[in-house]
């Protein structure tokens, strides 16, 4: 079986809009519920996820939605934010009655 060449892949990518490609990237970089506990504090993974989401919003001409995601991405990279504790695993936390 022949493997596609870089040129073949590039021409097949041209069939998609920039927004579709960005959406695919966002979906690829999004942290799934199954991976959440493993990656919730992974700064690179979290920054990738937020930056990709910001690109999608920018391409949809929604800068007001892109900006907080870009700020989140920067926060993960400069270590100014951290993952909050998982609410289902906090000790001593009681639900409202």
C-alpha cells in the first residue's frame, strides 16, 4: 500500500476551509473526559487546548470569545494559573442540603 506524500496531504488539506482545519485542530487538542485527571495540570496540553479554541473563535469573528481563551493559554504557559482541585475528590467538602 502506498503512503500519501506530503504533497498529496497538502492538496487534500486544501479541500477544507481554514475554519474547518482550525476546528479539527481544536478537537484534536481538546482534553477528553477520560484524560481529564491525567492532563488537568499539564501546562502544555492546557495551553494547546485554549490556544486552538481561541483560533476557532477568531476565525468566526468572535474576538470577545477568543481573548479569554488566549489569556488562559498564556496563564498556563507563564504559570500564573493552576488547575483547581477536582470537586468530586475534595476532602471535607459537603454538598448543599
